[in-house]
C-alpha cells in the first residue's frame, strides 16, 4: 500500500486500518499463539512498483499473503506476480468488476454493490441525463461503461464521456467545466481518482454550479478527499460505499475511535476513515480467522477456510463468497453534508451478495423488458 504518490493519502488510511487489525489480533494472542508480523512497502502509487515489490516479497521473503492495491491498474500489475508465486492477495478497494482469480479476494464493493444502488438513486431523484468524467486508466473506463449501460437500461441518456490525466491540472479542468455549461446534465458521474478529486470539486463549486440540482456522484470520492476541498465544495454531492466515517453503528463508532486513537498515539495525521480502509481492516480479520481454522497460510488450505468464516465488520457482518472470491457487503448511498454526518439516503435492508459480472442485474433487465413487451 502506498504512502506517497497520487493515491498515497487514501492508501495511508488503509495502512492505518491494517496496522489496527494486526494490533487487535496480536493483543488477543495472535493466531494459534503466534503474532502477525506484517512487512510494509511503499509502491508510490506506481503500477510497476506494485508488481516489482509484490514479486520481491513473495520470492525473497516467502510471503504467501499480500494485502494491497488501490487503483485497478495496480491490482492488475500485482496479480500475475501473486499467481506465479501461488500466493493469495486481498484487494481492499471497490473496483469495476468482471474479474475472477483464485488468487485474489476482492473485499471492496463490486458493481452490483455500488453502481447499481447509486444509479437507482440518481435516476429516481435527479433525472435522465448524465455526464461521465473520469481519470485515464482502466477503472474509470470500465466503471463508466457499467454506469452508462445501467442508465440506458432505465431509459436514461449519456450526454458525453470525458477522460483526464491522473495528475489533474487546471488546464484539464477548464474544458470540463465548459462542457458542463454546454450540456447542462441532470448529474455528473465522476471516476476521477487521487489528488485530482478535490481540485475538480473545488473548480465545480467556484464555477457556480448548484449541487442540489446537478450533483457530482462518485464511488471514488472519499472522506479524505472531502476534507481537502474548500468550504462548501462538497455540500450536496453524492457518494456510494458500504462504509462511511460517520456511520453510527456500534461497530463503526468503535472502529473510527480506534483508528483515530492509534494515529494520535503514534503522532500521525488523523485522517477520516474511508471505505477502502474499512475493507483493509476486515480483510486482515477474515484472514486471521481463516488462518486459525486452516493452521497454515498455503492457498490450498487457506482458501477453503476463508469460505467458512465471517467477521462482524464496521459496516455489518461480512464473508467471502466461495463462487466468486468477492465479499458479501452492505451497500449505502449518501449525500455529503459539509461539517456534519453524511445523510445516508439508501440504507441496505440486508447484506448483498456479490455479482461481479452483473448476471442477476442483466437477467432482471431482460425479464423487465419482456414484461414490458408483453404488456404492450
């Protein structure tokens, strides 16, 4: 996990969550009486470094389990190394779906656990015309494709699709703002990541756009990004995630307090707790419970054990799906309120099984289309 680079700030929240989980597990006696002893590396938000450091850890240090990756480009760089070494990777970040590896446990939200409830809320609340904006790499392209398909399946219209460099500058933002003026969408779906997120929201606010009428909706915007925005820039925009820093469940409150307490004791910057951090946290706890059951961390023993365990995560009870290696989660949609707990506008009534290939969604759309045709 990165401490530096374009996604270093949010990945530092994931590192803090991993350290907290390890300290909790070791305080309870470790796993079968042995403490966990993690090795940390900083790939500086660079896919090639993720690949090289993963190879080094597995080859030179005998590491069999890797926790890390944030951007999908980093996951795709790490995974061949993990597979070649017959190791296992926990990927604790939402992603675009349409992937499976026996060697990867996907603990972030799949598209049916984020994109689907987000699109449902946007379509019902704001209208039918959407503009897609993203960073120029794999996750934004694929996530925008999914959101566009979901929107069109409801009768909506995609007005345009715009991509910008990861290292976002004002010269990249100005044409976007002009395009928003021209198109006047009902909403914007943003897959901009990293340091450019706050820059885009600040520019949007400074341009005079009204988030109450034309919000930016995102899955890649987190509380860490919001804290970097100017006053009023985040107010009224929409985010989707299984966990928010302001979630008021006993487990969530205890988790947030523990993260902040650990940061204060270590003299580190106290950052908001993000959904990727929560996923990193419960990933380690799931691993520890499976390791205790399996007795060793070889993938052939560890994977079957992972399918048998469950953990009471801050978002709610989670477990790994044996058919997909993705996690059963609690999807939520929230409206950002500046300086206040987010207004959660879509609460999960039950835990949602992963559907990374959107098979159930496609089947539902086909049935709905058939019913409409019969009705006509």
